[in-house]
C-alpha cells in the first residue's frame, strides 16, 4: 500500500532526476528502515511538454528506480496544471510536491512527515530560513507574494517554500476545484483546513539554470491576480468615476467663466492631450475587463485541464 507520494514537475530538466532519485531513496530507506521502498513510496515525474529528450530520460530513470513513475503530457500545460495531474494519479495518504533541482533537499520531507505525526493538521508548508537564489529572484518572489496577499486578502508568508505535504483529505478537496487558471498557494488558502509550518533550508542551485524566468514569474503573477481578485476591476471603476467627476468639475468651471464673460481661449495642445489621455484610460479599462471576460470564456469551454500522452511504470 502506497503511503507517501511525491510529485515532481519536469520541464527540460530531466538530467537532474537521477541524482534526485538517489538522494530521495537514501532519505526514505533511512526513514522507513527498509532496503526497498517502492511498496510504500512513489515518486511521480510529470513531463510538462519538455522541448528536449526529458521523457525518454525519465523512462530510463524509472526503470532504475522502481519507486519512480513518469507521466508525459501532450504539450506544456503549465507547472500548476502538471502538478494537478500528478496529484490525480497519486495513491499515497501523504502527498507532496517539490522541484527536481534540490534547492530544497529531499531530507526536508521528513520534517513535514514528523510534523504530521505530532500535530493534527491537513497540510504542512515550509518556511525558508534563507533563500539561495539570486537577489533579483528573491526580491521578485517576495514582492509578488506581498502584492497577491494585498489583492486577495491572503496571508501567505513571503518566505514560504515550494515544498509542501498534504494529507488525502486535503488533496481530495483540492482536486474538486476544476478552474483552468490555477495558482496553488491561493487555492490552498481558499480551501482552509488546518495547516502547519516547518523551517527548512534553501540552497543554491548546483547545476543547470532555472527555466522559471522573470517573464514567466510576471506571467504567473498576472494569472494569479486575475484569477483570485476582482480588485483591478474595482480600481478601474473608481478611477473612471474620479475622472468623470474631474471632467464634470472642469466643465462647470468653463460654463461659469463663459456666463460671466470672462475671456477664455482653450488651447489646442491641451485639448488634444486630454483627449489622448482619456482615450488611453478608456482603452486600458476596456482591456482590463476583457481579460476577465476571456477568462470566463476559457472556463465555460469545459476542456480538460490536461491530456496525458503516455505513462511509464504507472499502474
């Protein structure tokens, strides 16, 4: 009977999977005090439309480490959709996710499992003592978390880690959510349940380069904000009202000047500038509303979250 399931998204970085599996096996052999762990542990790799030979590499690794399994998606659906795929195929009572780069070492998983044993919680999250990333990555991550908390009313810690472990009850509730735009921390906060935190180490990446570029980070921020907050629309409404009020006051002033025969010669440049400004504001607000309409359109299409092309070692 599988007790522990870990889900690992892969995008062009399967070359890191073998060393990850070696460390992962050492951790659970020691934890379970067994030489073979595949009866209780599974490691599910999700190949999220990698552009290189990642899936074939994963199949070779899965044949070497029998607790490892691989799922190949038909294209790139995004990290959080890929994780949902892994969650749906997991069998364990305790299910977690982490990255293959080992910036958060597999040994940290044991802290989460021990916390479950001594506390009545449904999900355990990690808090980084320090961050091993470049300064720009660390700052953008903190700013993004602060901004999302402000817009959605969440209280996600700015030093929260990627690694998390949840029980089957929490996962069942999570899998009942079927929206296409998925940002895991916000969905986890929305679900509620009892949560706990453990402090973990976060190290520098020792090999390769992260595929999570600044552009992708901003894309994730855009998706998260428009998925979990209507504050941009409310800001647009208030700004529109304020601009209309200013326009009404200016119009009133001009009428009063004209009625009292005060000479007033409007300037061509200022008039054109105001027209361009207001037109730009209108287009921006229409575009903002269109983003939400487009999101509604994608949701009502009812397409599946992902499509599996092939699986390996998965029964």
